[in-house]
C-alpha cells in the first residue's frame, strides 16, 4: 500500500519498471502517447508529474512518472491498483523480500542490521542493464543471464536458449497464462 496525490491504494513492486508507473484509469494524468515494450509486446505509455507520493517512509514531491492503463491488472487481482513501484524509488535502498511473512523491508544500504547478525546462504554479484538487475549463472555448463523482475508472474526463458540445453534437464509446462502490461 502507498499514497499518491493523497489517495491510498495498492501498488505492485516491479523491479522491471524503470520508474514509478501510474494507473492512468485512476488519475487525471496525461493519456498515453508513446510506446514501450514488455516481454510479450508493446503498449501505450505517457508521462506525468506526480504532486505527492508516499511509501515506506519515503515522501516524494513533483516526481516524474510513466502512465499507462493498468485496469487489466485490477481485474486479475481484484484490487484497486494505483501503479507500479519501479527502479527509481528503489535504487538507493536495499530490498529484503520475506515471502514467508509476506512483507517487504527496505534498508539504507549502509544501515542493514542483518549484515551484522546473519551469514547469507548465498551471495551473488549482479550487473545492471539500464534499470534491470541481471544475474548470471550456469545450467549444464552453459552461461545464462536472467533479469530480476519482481513484477513478473513467471520465470521466462528464451526458447532459443532453451534449445541449447539437454532435453532431460527441462520440464516444460504445456500452457501457462501470464499477463503483461501490453494486456496480452
């Protein structure tokens, strides 16, 4: 939950989004006039300046944001979705997602007490591709790069890359319904 222009509602945490994205069906903002690309196609976007945005102790004013119609995500979730929280609001924070407790914890990068009391199970470096964090790992001796996108419903892999792997390593789901910002 977050507040935008003094209206409370739900936002989707989306590390795949470059910045705050506002549901244009909920606000009087600039209508979509440009295009952007997602994993399944292109969709219309606009730009707007948000007077006030508040989330997780952060208060932002006169914040640049993208706008697009997110009503299909509202129908899919059954919730009023005001927007997506993207990279520009997260880039100076350390993000801890506790799936078991269903909570998100933000830390200043230099003030995380977990660093002092816990030893991680695993640590990996990542690189940034524009606003998207990317990790590299190997499967069957082949290097793969995956984008970390908390807004994604499923793990996706390029079919061309999948064809490089031994078929015994692959358990393919026949059909899975996912939905992107392009409404496809």
